[in-house]
C-alpha cells in the first residue's frame, strides 16, 4: 500500500479499509480516489454550511443574518465590517448602560474603549484607547450607537493619534514612512 497514489484524503482512508489483495489494483485505487473526492467535497460543503450559523465565521450566509436583524446589505463593505455590524446588533440588546455601549463599540473596533458619562451635559463620550486614528467603519458604529442610546443623550467620540512626542526619538524614518497619514494628528 506504500505505492498508492491518491489525491483524496478520504479516498486513502477508504482504500485502507479494503482487503490486502486490492493493494495493487489500479481500478480499486481509482474507484476509492473518486469516491473519496466526493466525500471530501461533501465534508467541505457541510463545514461551510456549519460556519454560516455563527456571525464570526459566516461568509455567504451574512445576507441571511442581515435580513434577520433588519440590517441593509452592502456587498461593497469588507466581510469583517459586515460581521462587526451584525455582532454589534446582537450585543446591543438590553438596558442602556456604559457596559452596553462598550460592548457594542468593541464589536466594531476590536480594541479597548472607555465610556464616560457627563450627566450635567446630557451626554457621554466614547474614547478609543488603543486604536490609532479613526476606525474604518465609524459610520456604521455611529448608527449602532444612535439605535441603542436614549434620544435625549448626546454622544461624542474621542480618537487617539500619533503626536510628535510619540514618535520623536522613538520611530525611525523608515517606520515613519510605513505609517499611514491618518494615524497622525492632523493627518488626512
């Protein structure tokens, strides 16, 4: 069985179950390889279908999630941004609180955020702690926050940027050249 040449992983497994006198049969090798290829395709399809049951692994099933949650489908957005919108919507149920806002924002950004309330100003601030610049899907994030916050509260966003004190004698010219401009204060 050492000289068996099969492309299918499951075909090789099927072939290993056959009696020893089939070891030299090219017909049985071809048969098991063909059947194994079909099984490989079946397992791949089953795994792909199972992935659609979870927002973090869904690909072609994102549309169904968006329809179920009442989110307009935008196929031009990257899959990760669409997943973030869905995850935020799923997390955004419950009584409004700083923890709820933090949970929703972290679903979009993936980084750490701080939420502080200013009751005298009837508002709250969302500060992005370890994200430099403006997150790429800020408009979706703003929509999600507007959906969960009470109408009488105003929201402000605070972003972190690279400042001269952060890069002076710390970053080389090569590193500076590789850093996108939108990560710097005053950048585009």
